[in-house]
C-alpha cells in the first residue's frame, strides 16, 4: 500500500467584490485570496480495489454541528478523486482520511482545500505525474476556491473565483480567527446578498489593497480589507457585528467576516497583540474557538 499526507491550507479573502449574477447561476467575482498556515491534513492511501472511502476526524467538541462533514460521494474530496481517475482513465481506489481543523461552513474553504489536497495526494499515490496546472483545470470543475488552494500564497481570483493570477506580496501577516459555534450556508448568504444588492456594480479590486500587499504595509492593508458578502452575513447572523466590534476594541487593526462567514478574521499589527485579542474574543457571543494563524502559506502540498 502506498500512502501520502497532504497539508490543506485555509484561505481568507482580503478583498471580495461581488458583481452581477451570471447566466450559469454564479456571481461574477473579483477577489484577493490569501492562504493561511491554519490547515487540515488529508492522508491518501492506495487500495487493491476500485473503492473510494473517506473518514473524518474533526477537532471540535462531540456533538458540534461542525462535525457534519459528508462521508459519501457528496464529500468534495471524494468528488475530486473520482474526477481525477476518470480524467486519467484509471479505476484504482483510495482511502481518504481527513483531519479537520479549518472551521466547517465557516467561509475559509475547508472542503475546497481538502479537495485540492485529495487531487495532489491521489496524483502522487497513483504515480500520474500531473503538474499543478493540469490539476488546476480539474479543480475549477469542483469549485471556485479549489484552484487557488492548489497554488496558495496570495492570488487574485476572477470569473467566479476560479481564474487565478498570482500576486507579488511581501512579508507575513498575523491573524486571529474567531470560529462561530454554528455555520452559515454559502447559498443562503448569496441569496441574501441578492436581496440586499439587486443591481450590484461590476466587481473590482481596490488598488490600495494591492499596494499594501506589495509594500507589506500592515496598517494600510487593514484599512482596505473589504467583503461585499459581509452585510449579507451580518443580516443573517446579527451577533457577528458584536464579534467584529469586540475584536477591534481589543486591539486588532481590522476585522472582517471571512468569505460567506460566519468565521471572523482579525488582522494583527504584531503577534504581541494576539493574547489580549484571544482572551477578549473568547467572551464574544457565539464564539466556539479562537485560533492564531499566519499568512501567506503554501497551497496543498505533500508533507510525508
């Protein structure tokens, strides 16, 4: 049996601009992604038959809704493996063992990252030799965030988010992640966005945000963090507004809802602020966990 372990990073959207609804049912997006060193791990092991199985271990309390990860064909990592073996014309099976740390249904693309890791791991276990660009073509069929999570670092996503251009950025940044005790459905958040913004402008990336990343200007970056889905997430979960305020009052340079939420992410001026901010956020309404992490980080990659 051949086995490999792949690290699957979380992502945040430093800027997320949402445009009109397209004919295919997706919104036109312009976003700046950053991968974080907060990560899941995916072990991919070969099998002697054609079965694809998945098990999930979640770092959450027993009974928490966050453990509700699909264990059958609806699991995105399983779909990734099925797509790869169809494209490669093989029938080999694998066992997928996913250790979840990234919040589930939290707007940090944990499922998409696991799918990217499954592509990398199965490609290695089966000895296919596909490069990242070939895998990225498959990744785009799985979901908007999956291609970026293959590459990691910092990138601009356009189209529905799947068309990735790397971004030259300097330095690393510290973040505190406030994990909500209950997830949010991405389709529900987009539906609320459509209700609040029936005629959105075409999406664009703020040049000030890009300048901050190029110059490693943490304060300026905090001033220009933006998420067009934040108002919709706050409309569905008003208590998140209080979480954001607590974080900023405790010393964060800025706070933002991550993607479609409900996870909130806070930018640190330096890591010395992390302890005070962590303590304050533990008392925030509906906060289930507080995590100190950094970015940018590499995309899905083999670690053993």
